[in-house]
C-alpha cells in the first residue's frame, strides 16, 4: 500500500470516532497528493485538492515546504492547476505564516518578473514571522538598490501588517455557559490523562469538560448564532493549576473562530470568565490566541451595616450575587467603553481586559504576531535609518521616586529590553525581558514543537543560556502512545538545540527526572528569568514562570518574554520549628496562616511570593517554591543568605556535571557553559562584588505575611474537602487541617511519596521510618499500598552510595527496571511498597492512577478532581496532601495517624527542618 492509501485508511478509522481527516504535516504524503493533483485523470484528484488546500499544516512542517514549492510553480506558470490560480496561490501562501512560504515569497518578490514581484511584495507586507535568514535577504537586496525590497521595508517600518488589520469590533455579544462552580482547573478543559492526544487538536477537543457540556455549547451556538459562548467559572477562578495551551485550544475549538479557512482545528478568540477572574498563567495563554479574559466579580462579600463581612457558622465569608451569569444569559461586551452590559444595564468595568496591549493581541489574532511585528518594525526602521512611527501601544513604565525595589523588580530591571534608558521600573510596568532558562515538558512538548513550526522557528535563540526537554510526565509507563510520541519529540527538540532527557541517537541512558528539579539545578544565577511549560516551573533560584506551550516556544525562538512586573507579597518567619515537624508542614501552615491573617482573602493570588528562606538550600527550599503554584501565586522568589546560595550552586554544579558525564551536553557546550556561569556567580558572592539577591529595605509590597513557627504543633494536611456543601470550596488548596481533625480514624487506601515536592531527604525519611518500625514491631507490614517515586536518578545514586536505597529495596515488592519499563499502567495495587521510576507518576494522572473512589494520602501537589484518583459509584475519590512521614505511617497503619502515633514513629528521625535567618535579608536602596 502507498502512503496515500494508508492516509485514506486512517481517515476511515477516524470517521468511526466522529473525527475528520488528520491535518497533514509530512512531505512524503503531500508530495504524493500533488502528483495526483497534476494527473487530471486520477480518481483521487478531487480529494487530493481538498487535502492540499484545506488540510495541510503551515509553518516549517516538511509538508509546508512541499506546499510552498508547488504554489511557487503555479505562480510562475511551471504547473497549471485549473482550481488554483496564481492569485489563489498567493492567498494560500499568505496563510502559511512563515518558513518555506516566506522563502518562496522572497524568491518571487526579489525575482525578475515585475508583475509577480509586486504581487509577492503585497503578500509579504502582511507577514510578520520573519527570521534572520529572511531579513538578511531583504537587507542585501535593499543595499543593492532593489526597489521592491525598499517598498517592503517601508511597509514594515510603518507596521502596515498591523495597522491595516480590521479594528476590534466595538460590541461583542456573548452567551454564558457555566463550565463549573468554584475554581476550574485546566484539567477540566484538557485532562492530564488525555495528554497523549494534545497534538491532535480535534481528537483532544473531545475530552473538554464532558460530552454533555459539549452538546450544551453547540445548542447555545445554534440558539445564538450572532454570539460567542463565554465559558465561566462560577464562584471561582478560571484556569487554575496549569497554563495548558491545550485547555485554551479546546475552549477556542468549541467556542472560538477559525484562524484560517485553510488550516483545520486551529481556532482563536475564545472568551472566558470567572467570578474571581482568570488565573494569571492561563490568562497569558488566552492572550496567545487573541482571546478575552473577564473578571466578572458577580459574587461579592455580604456585609453588615458597619461594612464588615458576614460569616456563616463555619466562619466562611458569605457571598451574595451581584448579577446573574446563569447559562444562556446574553450579555454584551463593549470594547470601546470597556464595560459589560446586560441589555442597557451596565454590570462591570472591564478596563483590565482591554488594556492597549490586550487590544493589540485581539486585533492581531494573538500575542505572537505583536511580538514578531515589533521586532520586524524595529529592524526595518533601523535599516532605513528612520525612527519607527509610534504604532504600537507604548510599554507601561511605572517608576516611583524614592521607592526601593522588590526582588522581582530588581530581576526585571536587569533583564528588561527596550525600556527607557536609566529608568527604574516598579510593579505594574509592562516589560519585555530576556529569558535565561527554558523548560519544555513531554506532555506539552509536542504542542511546543508544533508552535515552533507554526512560527517558522528552526533553532534556539542564542541568548538563551540553557533549555531542557523533559521525559518525566510519561516516565511511568512506556506504552504505545509514549513510544509513538516521545522519540519524535526528543529528536525535534535535540535538533532545535535543547538538552533532551532521552537521546534520539541512543548514546546516553534515558533520563526521566522531574523537569522542575532539573530546571532548579540548571538555574545557576538567582537573577535569572525562567520560562517553563508547566505551572510548577517555580525555581528556588531566580524567578520562574509556568507558561503555556506557545509562550515556551516563543521564549525558545526569541529568547524573550513579555509581561507586567507583578506585585510581591513578602513572607518571613518567626519562632522555632518543633522537632517532630517537617518543613512541608510549614509550607501548608503558610497558606493557612495567610488566609487567617487576611480574613479569607488569598493575597498570594496573581502575585510573586518573595519568601525570605535564608538558610534552606535549594533542594529543600524547592518544597515551598513548588507549592506556590497551588497558592495561585504567579511565581515565587527565594531570598537566601550568601553561604546558603553558594551551597545550592555547588550542588547544582555537581548535578550538571553528572549530565555532562552521561553525554548529554550538545555541540554548543550548553551544560559546561552553565557550570562556568555558576563558578563566576560563586566567585562574585565570595568576593563581595555581588552578594546574593536581596530586596531593598524600602521596597513596597502588596502585603507582608509573617509565619509563626511556634504555633505549628501538628502535621498539616491539605484536604480537597470533597463533601463540602459549597461546591465552590471543594478541590481548593485553602482547606488546611491539622492531624487531630481526623481523630486517627480516616482510612487511607493508598500512600504516594513522590513527584517534584520531595527531595533526597524525603527518601531518607522513608528508609529511616521503615527501619524504626521494623525495630519496634519486628517487621514492616503495609495496610495500604505505598508508591515511592524519586524525582531524579541522581538522588537514587546518592541514596545507593549512602546505604538508604538498599533499605528501600529490602522493604519493596516492586522496583522499576529501565531495561524493561512497564508497558501498561498499574490499575491494581497490593498492600506493599512500590519503588517506581523517577518522574511524576501518580501526580500527573495521565498514566498511573489510584483505584476509583480511593482515599489517597500523597506528598504531591494536586487536589484536582479526578487527577490522582477518580470518583467511583460508592464514594468520591480524594487526594489529601501531607508530609512524607505522615504518608509513610498512614500506608503502614492504613489510616491517618493520631498525634501520639505520629510522634512515636518519627522519634530520632532527621526530618526536613528549618531555622529562620537571624539576618535582615535586605539591602540599601540605590534609587
């Protein structure tokens, strides 16, 4: 069978699933389709034409290269296709975004046929995805006196690719659809267990919310053909947990509009809303697609006659409805007035949804076009020797005389690009910044590679210090889906210039280390900006932002990111940790104490948590940093003492060297370059030339939280509170309970120690506890399964050297084998300990899962409904989060222990302790 017949067979198979033909990205298939188009008598010619015109992916896919070449032949008259005139061929090229299409358009524009050159120039003037190879051709032609090149450059300098676009509609009619009550995680929009299908947009779209919800959305569209469906998180925040481009893609697929008639299943302009707005990282993703995010504020605090909030019997603030957004409500967004209306009644101001920058994203169909457009305008103006006209909204530059800088303000000022020289910027400023470290993970990586292809990028930006492609989200099970997707991803990213977890050439052992841990190690400068394709991109050095797969692609391609400088909340500590407490309990207590201090308001949401960790090295500090994603913070920054930072950098150097020794460095010697940077940074700190990053003493914070260690007397557990009468209170990380709440009676069906929230010390705690219990009871018996997954291989190597791994092996009934990885996910667990492969394991929920309806006690981070454990008919699945010692003891006794049992079990064990810094970790402002 030939490749075309294989494609037709696949189409028939997809029909049985209610799917259309898969978009074509391969050169071989499209070449065969073109051969059939050229053959006027071919029986498949009509279908081949449709596939060529409407079903071929643009950008730098190999199919796009073949398509662009054939369109060039048609324009030059070398091939005659009745259905594709030269004018139509130019139109098709205009929708191909970049790469081969730009190369062809430049060939034609700079060619010898004046008429063709003018037509090609007209199309080029609308394009923005040009790279150095393209602009160099224009530069050479211009310098040689080519008038067409000059004409194109003059158009670019005026930014006509933007100014000639249609204006944003003044009124946008929407019809509401409540997607859920309470916070809506991106897992609802794009479930983690369906990660394998994300690059197949139509197939992945089938998993959004439920089939019933999809039918409701279609019914609303039929009833209101002139309105867009707005997905809403009622009484909650939309898009918490992850940025997840696939979530926005799914929303756009069901409720947005097609980006191009010639590119299937790529939709833009979704509209989403939430009572408490949109999660910051998710809102960035909405911007990528030119969508609109609305902070509805449709439920407000009920107050008494003195203006004080009224609370219910549980102490929770009572909310009352300011206006209804019940499913099917027709509303109007006025983009000029920046207001939301129900008929003539004004409901709320939407100024934040329609800033000048966001209006540009909406007009251009997404933020990428603006980023590339600005660079293109700057290039053209500089080449022409003119000042670029002020076409785009100026960056917002906020500077307060006499006010010091927070840590994030310092980092953004150092990395800013294109700001007013000498101007010191404070929170709220819009900033373009250079990115130092970029991370791509394996369940979003295929989408990142697609984004890179669509924006015609072929090589990593030279200004990026280091970038890593992980294999941790698919580490648990090497099944057919992983085998089909992961090698393809690793090959693409390796060739693009990233350090890859798996070697496409097979020269080094596959590494499935958790991406956040690797990024934490390869970040060797606390002044760094990190962008990663996962919400837990939260480093304990530098400032890291979890981002969608598209923003990751943009950072890889350009070495830049754009965002406002966020406000900061300062977190400090007082008192002393009890000996029987673990640092994880401090992390949970921080959330609980913050909510208590601020009357239930989460002051962390959307802001930077500047945690004055002082004395805790990067591995242990990462436990706090990682958790800040669940606190709904935009990011976090650790303020360390000089010696602690040096210790962390020395650990990082050792781990980078291990990667080099494995053979993971590339021809650019990226990893060696990071070690060199670490050495330079250590020398700067030791000499006093540049001490560890600290904020200014007179910096301004949105709020300051003081965590009292003295009052943390029991282990703290984050509870999804699955039976709360108020649905909006379920599955949040705001319900933090102490151990005594459970009375030593709550049954535990499975324990999980693993994911990015644990470090080497946690694995040592497991072995020490098992040894203690054997000593006390003569043997170790598990009343519930205990799954243990180290985050990295180097931790296992260190545990082997120190004798702990041998103990873990002794008590385990299963140990991973890299030479024979599991081909199927585990669906049943015995009451034994499982030593699983390094990686995300249960926390990801896309491969391994607990049995439906289980109560899981885990060290991981996720409370999402259905993530670690799904509901059964008998009971709701629940995943409670606790420290390693609590989880281990619970698996042994089959229930959450009481405080006396817990204290006895941890006696003499080295828990992760924390002693607050006695130093004031600030510096004197120079502003």
